[in-house]
């Protein structure tokens, strides 16, 4: 309930009377109730008069819930049933995850005065992790570190990218989690490494060239995410130079992390260094993203995000250079926790250049 109270306090500060959350991960975060509703409506209604009600289909029974629960069946409209307690004279905040079909029904039956995106009421609350969440994320990253070592040991010329991805599944189980990937891993060899969002495929890994490994797992509901780039055979002079530039940009940005610094400042540290070295146009994405129960949570490390870092926030720092002219792509990614006085890197696997 403490987390719900934080949302209510935020609503009061913003003069918002009522809010419905439909993101199942956010509902789990607030209530410890885990439901994956599929196409059915699932919502957590909150108002500043301390009314909290879960709107839930009867297909998903709850045992001894401390919350008020409004159940509905497949032959009933969840929107119509909840209309009896929603204040029609007040605006209604909805989150960015609500399917449009439910919002359209709300509008058609005039369930509220008007509607607005209220996701900001919870986004920054979720960004700040408590001690229990931090412990889970540290463990998830420890598993990811161990798996990164194992997969690099496993890789050899003649394998297909997809074979490496398949091996990752069993390695995560070996190293302590059976909850699966936090996202579909990227295994990109040579020219594929120069595509930051390459779809892992049937490309055969050769005797020379770079290989990007971007992977993450879920453990106890929380995500990990890291990237390392290795070389098969001795890298070219340009390949080695690009690797060292990205490594330095990663390390410089991490060293800049502390409370009070802006997300945009961290992006600028990495981006300015890569630009200074002549590869700015080949760093084509933001420097990082927030992470928690979802691999990409609200809040990124970018030039347009000017919020200040606060203790408990966790995000990636992952600069990259994708130099397609030479079929070289390098990305190095760590997850960083903002601490009271600075930062903690959740990843410990080496960033020294590995040549196989």
C-alpha cells in the first residue's frame, strides 16, 4: 500500500482526482497481484479520496485480496460496471497502455468529464527502485554476467548467429533463471554488427570480424540487459580504434553518474567524445534506457531528457558506433544504479577487447 500511497500523493500534488492504470506490470508493482489479462480489461482505479479498486475478469480469481475488486464476466462490459463509481464530473487519467477500444467505450458512454494521459503519475515512481528491487536486479545482472562469459566461450567460427541465440536459453537456466529472455537477444556478426537492431539469423560466423552480443534475462520478475562486442581474429586497426572509442565513451559516461546530474548530461558525455573522435554520425541511438520489470521502462538517457538523476534509478549506458563502411559495429552496455554518492555498475564482466 505504500506504493499506492505514493501515487495518491503524486495525484494530489498534480491536482488529479482519479486515475486508471492498465499496465499489468504496474499493477503488479502496486498490488503484488500478477494477472496477464490478454484481450480482457484489467485496471486499477485510484482516486485521491483513497478509493482503490481492481477491475478484473472472473476468469482470474484472487485469493484473499486486501483490495476492493470489481469482477465482471465475458458477457458484461467492464467499462459500464466501473462507470457507477467513477466521478463523471472529474477528468480521468488513463495510462499509455490502455487499448483504444476501452477508451473509445469510455468516451461513448461519458464515463468522465474528459481524459488525459496520466502515465507520468506513476512513471517516475517506478523509476526509483527500492532495496528489494535493487537486490533482484543485481542478481539478474550477476546471472547475465555469468551467461555472457559462457556464451563467449561457446562461440566459434562456423556457427550461425541463431545457434548462439539458442544456446543462450540453456545457459540462463544453467546459471540460475528459467524465466526467459528480457528481450530477444541480438547476435550480429560483421556487417550485421553495424545494424544496431539486427534480427539474429542464419549468418555464419567467420574467422574474422566483430560480433555484437546484446542479451538479457528475467529473474524474480526483474530484467537484466548488457552488450559486449568481441572479435573473431585480429581486428583491423580501424576496428580496434572504434572499440576503444566506444569503451572509453561508456566508461566516461558511467563516471559522470551521480544524483543531481541530468540524463541529458550523461548522453552528452558519451556523444561528445564519440563525435570528437570523428564517429558522431555513426552513433545513431540514445545512450541508454531505464529498466526494471520491463527491459525498457519510462525514462531514457538522451539529449532531450533533462530530469535529474535520483538515488535508486537504474538505466543502461550503451554507446555504440555502427560503421557500415568497414562492416564494423561496436556496442558496450552496462546497467548503472544511481547511489547516494555516485553509482554502482551492476555488470562486472570485462570490457577489455576479447579476440577469439
